[in-house]
C-alpha cells in the first residue's frame, strides 16, 4: 500500500525547514500581539463616518494636519481618508515592545525589504503583489492621542449597533500561495496552519488568513473582521442593510457585508478556524 502525502503537508514541512534554516530564534523574532489598525480610502468621508460610527461607536479622533479620521475599535482602530476611489490601503500588525532598530535587524536577517515612515516609529513591508503591511507598536491608539490626532465630537447622539472588542482577522490573497506565503512566514517568524484552503497565522489576539487569489482576481487585502460582543445576528444584519451596507453571507459565527464603498467587512461573535 502506497501512502500519499497531502499536497500542503510537504509544503509546510519545507516551509518549516526553510524558516528554521534561516536561524529563527524566539529571542529575536518580533512578538506580534494584535491587528493594531486597518486604514482604508473612501469616496465620501462624512458618509463613511456615519456608517461606521453607527456600527461601532462614536469615539473618533481627527488628524491634526489632514482630514483623516480614526475610529476607536476595541483595542485597535479604523483609519479613514477620502480619495477618488475606495480601497483598503493597509493593515498594521502590532508588536509588543516595538523597537525600530530591532525590527530593522530582524527584517535584514530574513532578507526582507522595508521602508520606514517619516515618523521614525514604524515601517512598511510590501509583499510581492504590492500589498502593504505596516509594522508598529501594538498601542497605536494611545500614540495617536499623544501627537497625531485630537478627539472630535460628532453631531447627534450615536447608539452603536455593535460593541467591538478587537480587530480579529485580516484576509490577504496572493498570486501564488506556496511561494508568497514564505514572505509572511519570514515577516512573522512562524509557520502557518493550513485549513479549508487558506493558510492561517496567529497574531496574538488576531489572525492573518492567506489564500491564493482566484484566477482573474487581483490579489491584495480582501477583508478585515471585527470581534463583537454577542448580539442578535439576524437583527444586526437587517440594521446594517438599513444603514447602507449590503449583506453578503450569513456565517456560523457572524456575517459579512459590503460598506457603502463596496469594501468587504466581517463581524464575528466567536473565533472559528
């Protein structure tokens, strides 16, 4: 009897050997603890602010130099800026005890290219498809309050639909999963777990889901999700629709929808792998 090795078992074994051969050590790899924030571009900032504060709450700050807004969301936040076309601009991975020089050393060790931001306190790492991941301290909301943004009072009382707890998942598609997943394994200093056709990486309180983009689909940031306190999902989906969202799928632990700009979002009441 001949035993056949599942396709991705060998792939993950090779990935582990590759990362191990690169000399990954627990005392040098950055410790990722969260999805700190997601920043996206919208076509109508007042409309998007109304939509998202109606969903997640009214604790908003405004950038002191631009029209960019920040919406507090559990332990993280959403950043919004108006542009001609809408898209998710980047996601930020939060690192415990973040140190820029130490991150430089890690990325150099892993032979990854990066670009520092002008602030001098964070950086970006693009994958082969141009998808941007920001890497920064895990307490980004507090840093915003110090020297970047100021609280903004919104007109009218807002009673949010959800009680957000944390940004709990981001989904990125790539051109070639077997090749491009190595980039994220090196960046994170760990291997992923294959489940239901996607490769999953733990990020402390959150997860990165990585999949191969379907033929004809542009790879990149596909959706982000928010972990919420238990709620009546049926009533919540109806409320999201009335607020201007379009419901996509009802999930076992939540639902997915498109916002007024067609950006995809999920809400989860519990984590499933």
